[in-house]
């Protein structure tokens, strides 16, 4: 079972995503900001990170930098944003392999993307004998 960490300060969005992904067989964990997410990731390996961009404390941009630049983690990352300056975000985070979704989003579209990236990673693990 693949593990997904949802990071969003909006409890409603986190709950909806958690229920939606849980119903489709994913193990889901939630955090309210980037600092909480880093704590979760210290204790639990994850297969996918879904993070809001704008949050108090450590925002999604800071979290992506911490995970990619400092942590060296290579799992897929999705960023949810309602920001108008998406172009500058994409310039900063595209090189770090972040896929963007605009808020509001359709849970079915996000689920399709989750399934796509996690099935691809399972295929890659199978191709290299399960090595990371």
C-alpha cells in the first residue's frame, strides 16, 4: 500500500483528500504545515507528498526545498495552489520535479495523477529489483 502525506492548513481540504485517497487504497497521513510534515517524514517513509503552497510556518515552497535540496528525497511532489503568480512558482519548483494543481481542484483529477505517478514508481521498483 502506497503512503501519501497531505500537507495543508485547511483541515477541510486535508480531510476530503484523505477520505478520497483512503477509499482508493492509499495509506494517508496529514500535516498542517511544512514543519509538521518534516516531523512525519522523519518517522515514516512516504511515496508521495501533496502540499499546499501557502501555509503558516513553513510553507509548501520551503517544504519542497527542505525535502529536495536538504533531504535528498526523490518521491513525487504535488503542489496545490490558488496563487496568481503560479508562473514564478513553477520557475522555482519545476526543476525540483513538482507537479502543480490549481485550487479549487477536482478530486478525481488529482486521484488520477496520484495513481499515475505511484503506478509508475511501482513499475520502476519492479524493473530494478525493488532497489531504491
